[in-house]
């Protein structure tokens, strides 16, 4: 009998500019008998391979002008006695690669329609020393894999692991580990060197006083590691303009995301060049007043003529108009950040400042204050007395009639404490960067209306006579007028500077991007594509390795955008690495995180699935997040229960156990002896682990990432760098605090260039891609053939719709003041974006993508 099939693919010439040569050569190869063959693998007879069948009508099938799919017919000879095909081998004898999306077989005996979901680049066969194989969308545990397919399943995993040697080529699909040894450029001198982040063996000791933490990334190009005398373990860097860092080919961006990213990159380049070619106001590289900053969004500024002509030489005028948002006067404008859209001055209020700790871009750091005064965890033998110097006299009159002890007992006092992590680096930061800032503690009180009141800010510096002598601290109190009011605004700015750096380097980069990568590598190395847990997690890994590689190339590297826009400067990634020592996998679960920070307690009487009672009931990130967490957990539990009806199946699943062992002992090797790792022996272990992975990759990253421009796009609200300390009384700078407070404020935070660079960076980071796939969605409806799994996934999607509706209702409830605030800015970052019309890219400030894609 014959089995008819349809192959859907995307040609290379559709994706690359001016690649007509590949299209012509593929047709020539087709004419001389070098086509694309497919061979079905039988589920019977030890996996016997069928006769080759070739894609039909390649030459006559018209390739779309725009990027899109092409469908080809293929006809297989098949003996009904051979059973149901379980996989197929494809060989590409053309000149160029193509992106294979799927194979659908019709009228398969006993089955009907059979789907093979591929989603992989297939290069010409000459580049492979193995066959490219694809399996059906059926899930199998190792123990119930059909015997004829078992060897193909095992061989495919061996290929994906590689042997740890050789130079990586673009067609390779090898997943392996490497240290973060590619951030510096030591051949250019000590100033360009950065530590190799390898735990207890930090190669580049430089000035660090303690070893950096161990973070694993995808290996790039083994043959590019330079063996220099001083820095033998540092990997050489590609030129900054090169973005083709090796990641396995299927991990690289798709064509739509590449187009988005190139557009953003060109726009960023123009924005960075503008300050070099024109002055935004009369004072070079300085803002004179707040209106000068606001004019970046309202009035814009002219692009230099030379820059306009240079860009036009390389891009069509339609693209320039879209990317640069210029009008007939050649004015460039940034989008208006949401935080100043309704009220230009609300950001200055203490109420909005406090609210953003619960519903801003970094709502994951505020903690319940459980002791007064708070104490430091730093070693007193090294750092002296670092405990807080705040006293009850500073705050007790502002506690609505409560004593400090009563406020503590009633869980009314809260703290944003960035003191310890900052203090250990301040001397180095002040000596070797242009930053001048403080270690900060911010004290808050929960009022009866559910909002937070700012009580005091503690700013601390190392003792000038030696760190071992402890901190020199000063307590600042709220004030509105005169010099005291100006100093209070500066104190809040220093809190914002430090918290913005903590957000970018720890909450964002470390806790979502960097810690996810080892899970991605291990999943591809140890779990077959037909393993149900691979199918569960795979959409939550999309594009993460590629964006991480680009971040190492352009953001985290020596002299990169992050070093130039956050307060630690050259110590930025080192601070991330140091903080990794405190990373605990199980605490990345939202309920555990809230309990750890004192923001929630277990409550057996709760009618919520998560079983928690929030310390602050109107905590938008936590309220919305817990609903999303519970929906993910329910979906994961239902799904895993389908394949593991008993714990014994988990314990005897060889792939699953190797996967978890590699995550613990290799991917997060510094943590391998920690007692908190789930043992992966029960359904509860598996459910918690997978739920946590999905939560971090989707909802946590969405909450941390996509609010950057809405809140931080207006730099006075979230300054990222401070350039001087609070002026001493009797100095001209101190006098300016009373005479011209706006100018004094702007002289302290980021200058014009830093502001434009910072805005540009977070605008890019805050944009959803045009091909975004959101939580509760898949890029193909046929990702599995298991009807029960599809039913559970559909229920998950329906629950997310209900969650979104409830979030909308809460945002309309004026009693919930933290959801709206003085800025009149509803909390939308955890909208799942379940409706089809919401699938748009750009600065939406809402939506939970499946994975860390930007």
C-alpha cells in the first residue's frame, strides 16, 4: 500500500537577505537527482528502515516572497504488516539547509493521521556523520519505548551530548557545559580582565576578596579558548558586532525574532550615537531640569544629518520611520513610560515609591521586618559592626499609635534591605568606577488602608579608616521642603540606584536567565524528545540559550551595556556570582519565596489552592502570582500523573534520574551537596521541580522583565547610577540643594548619555516579540498525541483565562490601592495574555511568555 504524507518546511532563502543563490542551487541539485529523502522506521522487525521516498514538486513549488511555510507531498511504500511507523530519517542532498516543521501521514493503518512534530534545522547530509531522525508525537517513558525504537532513542541522546571535543560548527546540535570564562578580554590588559566564575578556583583573582560562585553555561567554541600565560582559562571573545556565537542550531532565534532583534539593535545604535552628535540641552551631557528629561519623550530631539544619511544607506525609509519614530522634522522620541503617562509628578511621592516595592519592576525583595533594629549577616571580624543604627526614636511616632514591639508583633513593619550585598563591594566600586553610592536599608509601615508608609532610609558607607571598623551610617527621615526635602529625594534615589542594580543583576539575570540554562542543557542531554517531561518543559526553554549568549556578548561583557548602566560597573557579574551562593532551588517556588521573606504564612483555613495567607493582602505581584503558580502546579500534577501513576516509575526512570543527577551535580555543581534539592523519588518531587522550572521561565521572568520600561524607562523614577554622595553642609553643592534642587538631583543620578543608554537598553528588554508564545499556548496543537494530556492542557488554558479576568476585576477595585497607586498605573505584568488579539509585540507591559526570550 501507499501512505501519503505532507512535509511542511521553511527554506533558508526565505530567512536570509539576498540569498537567491541558495534557492537556485537547490533547484539545480534537484534537477540532477539530489533531492530530499525520507525513510520511515518501522515499529516492528527491530526498527527496519523503509525505502527512501522523495519530496515531490520541489522545483515547481513557489517559494513565498515573505518568510513562510512551504508544503510538499511525499509518498511512501508501506506494508501493513510492518505496523505503525514510529520515526523517520531525513536526508537533505540539496545545497542549503531548511527548517523542518512537521510530517503528517494520512490513512496510516490502525491509526489514521500520524503527526511528527520536528521543528529543527536540517543541513545538507554531508555535514553530518549520523542520520537525522524524528519521532512521532507519542510520549514514551524509557521502560515502555517500543523495542525497535529504543536504539534510535539512545543514539540520538549520545549525539546531542557530543564527546566534549572539537570546534563547534553552525549545524551542530551539541549541548555541553562551560564556565563563565568569556566575559573579559584579558589580552588587552588587566583592566579588560574579568574573573572566571568557577567556584573555589577563581582564575582571575584580581581584587575580589572571596571566590565567585560557579555558574554553568552552554559551551560555545572549544577551539577558541586562548592559552595565555596570565589567564589560561579565559575564552577569547568575538568582536562586539558579531552575534553568531555558537549555540545549538535549534536554539537560535527564528526569523521573526531575528527581524525584531535586528530592528531593535539598529534603533539602539542610533539612540546611542545621538548624544555624541547633538546636545539635548545647553549643558553638554547634563540635564538642567526634570523637563529636559521629559522632553526626551514629549518633544524629542533632532537626529544629526550625518547620522540620518548613514542609516539611510543601509535601511529602507519605511523601516527607519518605524524604528526611529521620526516625523518630518527628523525628531526622535522615546515612548512615554507608563509611570508618567497619567501624572508626571506621581513618581516623586513616597506613596508611589513604596507601592512599587509591591507592584513595580522588582517586587521580589521586600521582607517582613522581624527584629529591630535589623542585624547584618556579614562577618564582624572582616567588616566590623554592620548592624542597623536605626532606633525606636526615629520611627515610633509614625506607627499610628503602636510601639515598635507592637508593630513587629502585628507584622506591620517591612524592610527593603540591600545593605550586606552592597557593602562588601563599596570600596572597590568607589575606587575603580565612577559610581558613588551607599549600602541601603529602607523601613516601611503597613497602614490600615493596606498601603505602605515610608518611615526612614538608612544609608551606610565603609569606615574610611578600614572596613574592619564597621559601617558609618546615617538615618534619613521623610521631608518635603527645603534642603531636607532635597536630601530626602536623594536618599530615595540611592535606594533606587542600588535596587535597580540588584534587580538587573540578581532578580533578573541570575534568578531567571543564568540559573535556567543548566536545566536546558541537561534536558537536551538526558531526556529524549519522546520523554513526557521533555515535552512538558521544552516550550519553556525556547530562545533562552540564544538570548543568554547575546547577553554575554553585548551586555554582561567587559565594557558592555550593563557595566555602563548599573551601579557596580565592572563588578556587576561578580555580584551576581557572589549572590549565587545564596541561591536555593526550592526557594524559587513562589510560595516558598513568600514564606522565606515573611510575606506569607501557611494557612490551613485558606480556601486558596496555594494554602497561604499574605502578610500584606493587597500585594499585587503575590496575589496574581499565586493564582498563576497554582494553575501551573495543577497542570503539571495532572500531566505527570498520566505517566507516573506510581512513585516506582519515577525511581526506575533511567533518563529522568540521569537528568536530575546532572542538574544537581554538573549544571549546578557548586550546590551538589545541598540538602534542599528534591530527591526526585516521588510524584511530589517531580511536580514541585517542574512547576518551579516553568514558573521561573514564564511568570517570574515576565514579572521581573517586562515592567522595566513602564517603570524604569523614566530614569528619575528608577535611576541606575549615582555619581556623587550627598553633599556636605557648607559646600556649594550643598547650597545647590536648596537653590536648585532639580539640578542637584540630576547631577547626582545618570547623565545624558547614561540615561539614553539605559532607556535604550530597557526599552529593548521590555518588548514582547511579534512571534511570542504565551503561557497556556503551544506553537503547534499537535505537540502530543495523548488525548488526556491535551485535555489537561486545555483546562490549564481555561484557568488562565479566568485568572486574567480576575486580575482585570482587581485592577478596577479602587479599594485595592496598591494595584493602581498615585501613578494611576494598574498592575498588568502577570496578565497571562490569553486572548488571540493580544498576541502582539512591543511595549505592552502585560503577558507571560512561555520562556525567557529577552
